[in-house]
């Protein structure tokens, strides 16, 4: 029997991030998981609404939680909802947490929900990010067993963005400063993973609308670093990050006189490729920065192990990462 | 009507109690209302613990023929002994005196005077009921064996061993590593005087090694401790060295000839190599090497024996057939000086340790600076040749951080200042210290800070966000960039450096909880051993006869560790001189006919006082080990364990007394006989 999860796609996955949605839905059966979309879900308010008017913002998010709890989505004793978008994931888990901590807020939100015949008991829905489900519920070993066409030769910069690892409460599943789960997942698919130092830095979010100068600089830093590491693609797990790095790459090039050409892909797209699913079902071709050249690099043979630079005779030993940690290629 | 003649003494404690409790009223109430409970005299006095206060009690005992005494004052932790001793002087068995707390549990925690006064009356009443059931008790006397076990051969253990051995008493010093010396042997210079660590340590190591009163057991671990204060039986595993100490001359030819090079994660902190047969360092005590079985070609593949072949002694000192030895001996007291472990900097990946080559831990840096270290004391990058032009030193790595350890590691500020000075002295590089606060308490420490400031070391106040090799600005290429909020400047800064040193936290030994269990002492939530009193008894533990010294009790520098080692030794010597020790007779005991042998209590005792008699199929309690905590008394499902001074009857009587005040406002019954186990 496949594992069932409630599915909250969020607005982005219907439009700009439809590739994320398509590829997530495509890989789910391979991983033996089933998504049950929430009935009549609404926008999570993204990053802005909470800054403008708190109570309606919380009620807006809580409405989705209320629907999820009513639907008894995943069966069993845990009602779990998957959000593929980092902003949705953060907003949903944040509202659940704040309602648990502040009974007055919970009461006010429930008064608002009552107008629509809904109510939400804090803690009754567990909100999780798609990456969390994939690496922790399915697991690396099960994923490795499904890999049919390893993505040999593809150099990947794993990019987490700033939202996914930051809720310091229920929902946190990786190190907030230097996460490794996506690194390990990409390694499992056969790609060459670079130790991307800016992996948890901000993509600029909606700064593109507010102060483009700031956003372009943040985006440039990410692109520059990925280029220095000779990454063929940046892999992301957030529609916002994907949009900024992909949609604004040309703007960055124009503004700074650079020539970056780094496709920005969703981790689910690469999973689909590695599982041998047809590229057409994985939303390829929707990206602004064309990924075709990068994908053509995928070889059938694992790349030769990079020759360790022979350390000089005087060189001091380098400490090793703890067992279980991924050793990066560079 | 009680057959006892009870005196009640209510203390003002200056204004500590009297400001919140109407003490005169309490005394008056006791003499009037508790007369039928046996109270024949009740007094209040400004300072009951003063000589005059004590004399008041003594006079009443003699003149009024008191048979019981209740003192209502501070916590028994403070003055129970004072008042018991006063009673004893007046001829009353000291255990017929009960001290009830109306300060810690009444005046200090209440503000409503009327309510506090009423509660004080209830507390006094409880004491009166309880003391009526007290029995005269005699202290237990146990002889003290003159030998002492010291666990851990770092500077604290060495100091304690020398103090005791020099006084003429035997010491067993057990060390897990092949040599004594501990962390201090790894350091180059010591703050604040910058004297050479080895130069001040090795004479003490030599003294211990050759001392006629010290039995040095290195490459050994304590497996078991049985018995109790005065006569512990210690079982030690002396691991096979594969070197016959009676023949070996310590010439070192075996090490020279050994073909296997092993990364040394202990003494060299992973920065250098040793052989499979090795001495950790040149001045090791004892001088005998050990064979590291896991890495020895002969033990792994059955061939080699180069060390034995070239060993120049007759007969050969290398003995591949040697087995672990189990030793047993008696000691009267035990000092634990097991030290600390360094925080694993890999746990903070954003600081880059083990990812970025030129990020070093503080211990690695000590080895870099050490003239006997892998670089001969040259401060160089991981390539072994390049001298850094800029060095960043990050304080509080893994300490003062709620993600890792909340506490301050005490030594890191001074250690980082020392590093800064050494870098300046030896390379002339620019040095940046990144700190939260500079803590240079203690003698001559702040003067050292001033000196380092004058050296031109830069100080940036702020917790470092990350160390990265992702260059962003001109001048950052090929450097390690330290991203930090300079909280004095109110600005984010990016400071490119060549080398980063992480001043890592001191942590309890990874097996500290098991060690604490072996010795029957307690660990804090962090894992440090807990002292008996944080201020007034810092080297004793709640277990009689077990003392602690040095960093195993909490992060500590060398002067403090030495002081604690000497202090623990002084405590032990005091015990040895007394020849026997009087123990409080507050003990749990088993009523054999009630014990069903269920063994529920067996693993609960924090002092390992409970054992199971398989022949009689009942549990037994060793009175010398028992500290009277009462855990087993509460746990026993058949009421078979009773605590002297803490019997069910006594506790129920105290409860009855506490509730007596309310008799008028509601029916409070005398405890039913059925509730009280006979």
C-alpha cells in the first residue's frame, strides 16, 4: 500500500512552477506515495501578507489547515500535509505553531474560520516539506533502488534557499546553517555534487519587486558561486528561488555584464530523469535558461574519480568528515 | 498526652525570618497550643545559631529535662549539625533534635505576614510530631584505608597524586592513555606567563613516575568499584602493552623500525602521525611504548614483527603474547580527575572545519605552535609550508550557544589571546579575534589582554555567521572569508583571512555518565560531575569518599585544575589522618521478612548500596554505602525498606502535625493504624 499524504500545491505550482508540480506528481508513484490534494485550498499569503495584517493573514493560512484536518488526508493516526513550496511550508507550519503557543490567537483565528463553517485545533495537522518526505519517509536507499539512469557527469549545486531549514520548531528536518539532505539526495541520483557554500543563502525573494538592485546582487552571488564551482545546474526545491535565479538570470547578466548560463531545475525533475521517466512528463522546457545543453552532458558511465591532488610532502593531514556525511567532489 | 518533654526554639535570623513571620507569636502559640503534644518550653531568639542561642537550648535540656528539641530556623543543610552538636553537649542524643525550615520554605518565599506566620506554626507542629518518634542513634564508624585511587593522569590528577604521595601515603594513579600528562602535554605555551607547558609539566610527571609511593597504572582503566568510603575494592584492567616493562629500556628502536604510520588523533589532535608501536611523546611517563593492535601489521596480518626483531634487549621486550591483566586493590578514598573532551567542530559545518583545509581547531593549533609538533612549531597552513598573512580566531565555538553548549568554556578567551600573541610573535601576520565578551578574570589575565592589544591584534565583537571560500568582493579570491556582524560598528563585515582557528568548547568526556555510574556519583545535565556544594564543597561529591578535581567538574584552566587537585588531596589526607570516619546513621534498611525479592529497588540506588543475596533471595543494603536518600524506601512495593530518621511513621506523623492547625476548620483524623506499616 502506498503512503498517503495531503497535498497543498500552493499558487506557484499552478503557474510559474508547474514543472515542479508535474515532476512531483510524476515521481510520486515511483516512490510509492500518493498525494491527495486539499479541496478548495487557498493562497498561503506568501511572505507579504503576514507583514501587513496579522489576523487575516493567519486566518487565511489556517483555513487550509482546517480543511486539511477535516479531510483526514493521510489516514492512520497522523494527518500530514505536504507543501512543495518553501514559503507555503513555512507559513503553514508557522501558523500551526503560533496557534499552539498563543491560545488567544487561536481563538481569534477560529472565530474568523467559523464564518466559513470551519475550525482548526492547533497541532492536529503535521505540515511537511516535500524534500523531508522524500529523504526521510522514502529514504535514500529506497530512492537508490529506483534509479535506472544515473545522472553521471552532471555537476550539481544543491540550493536550499533560506526558508526550508529555518523554522526552528516542528518541521525542521535539517541543519539550518549547512543542510545536507539535498546534497545526499543528488548524490544518490548519481550526480556530482559540489560543496555549495551559499546553499542556504537568500535568493532575494520578493525583493525583485521592491528593490531590484538588492535582489540582483543576491542572485548574482549565487550564480557566481555556482559558476566558480563549474556547476552544470543549480537544483532547487522552492518556486521562489527557481523564479529568481532562472527568470532574472538574464537581468543579472545585463546589469553586471556577466554571461551566466546556469539552468535552475527542481530536484523532482532530476529524480524523474534518474528514474527513467520521459522528460516530457517532468516539465522540462518551461525554464527560461535552457537546460538542454546541461542535460546532454549526462553520461552512461560514472565520471572517473577526480585525481586527488598529491599533497606536498610537508602537507598536514586534513580532518575527515564524520561517517555518514557526504564527501564532496571539490 | 505525649510522654516526651519537647523544647521548641524559633529563630529570628535577624530580619531574615522575623520580617515575614511573627516569630514571637509562633513561639507563644507552640507553648500554649502544643502543650498536649509534649511541648514544655517554647522560645524565640534573634540568632539561635549564636553561642548564646545554643546555650539557651543546652540550659533548657539540663534544667527542664527536655527529651526532644525542635529548632525552627534555616534549612537543615546549614545548621542541623550546629544544633545537634549543642544537644549532644547537653547530654541529649543529637538525633533527637529536629531542625525545621521556616526561612527557605517560609519567610523567603512568602510576602503575606499572617499566612506566613500560620505556615510557620504548621511547620513547627509537624516537627514536634515527628521528633516524638525519633530514636536515639549512634554514628557508624568506618576505618579509612590509607591508600588512594586517582583516576586520570592530567595535571589535576598528577598534582593530587604528588600531594598525597609526598605525605607518605600510597597512591594508585590510573591513566587510560599510554602516558600521563593529559591535555597539558599537548600545549606549547601557557597563559598568562607564556612559560613552556612541557617545561613546567614534565618535572611533575617525572616525580610521579619515580615516586616510591605511587603505583602508576597507564594504559589502564577502572572497571569496577565495590565497597564504600574507607574500604573500596577497585578492579582495574591493565591493557596489554605488548611490551614487557621489566625488560624494556625505552630506547625507541622499535618505533623507529615500525613500518606503519598511523594518524594520531589523540596526542597530535589529528595533525600528525605516529607509529603502530609508539610513545605519545618524547617525555612520556612511563617511557615504555605500547603496540596499537588495530594498526599493527603483525596483529592484523600475522606477519612483520619488525619491532621484536630489532629490539636490542635480552630477552626481547616486545611480547606479542601479553594479555590484559586484571588488578584488584583496596583504597580508602578516590579522586576523579578525568578531564574533558574537545567539542567536535564538524558539528558547526558553516565554520568549515573538515571542509575547508585551513580551518583549524584550538588543539590542532596548539600542536602547530609546539616545537615538538608536526611542523616543529612553525605556524603554517594545511599545505605545511605557507605562512599565513592573516589569521582569524573565533571564540566560543560550541559554547555559549544554545544549539550546542549553553555554558562558557572558561579557558577560550585566554587561549585565543595566547594564540593571537603567538601568531604575532612568530609570523607577524594580522590577527583578528571574533568574540562575544572578553572574559579575563583572575590574576594577571587582564594584563595579558592589554599586552595582546598592544601587540596589535584586532578585536571584532560579534558572533561569526560563517566561514566561506565563496569570494564575492575583490581581494577575497583564494581566501577564507569570515562573515560577521561587528556589533560595535553596527555593520556586517567580511574579513578575508588565510587561516581560521576555532576556539572549541570544552565538553565532558564522552563516557562521563558511565564513569559517574561506575563510581556512584552524579553528573549534571551537561555531563560534568556534580560537586557536593558549588561554593563550600567544590571537590567532594554526594558520595562519601569520592572526590573530583579539574575539568571533569566543569571547564577549568591549569591554575584552577592544580588548585582543585591539591584541594582534593588535602581532603583525602584529612580523612587518612583521622584513621576512621563517623558516618551519619541516616540509612535505609531492609525488613527481611517483608522483602519479596522483587529487585525493583536494585538498580535505583544512586550510590550502588543495594545488592541482591541470591542465596536468601532478598535484597540487602550496605549501611556504609547508603546515603539515606530514600529512593528505595519510596520504591519498595511491599514497604520492606525503612529509612532511619525517615520511617513511614515519622513522615506520616509530620504530615499529621502540619495539618493539625486546621483541625478546628475541618476534620483531620489521626492517621489510621492501617495506613501505618507496623
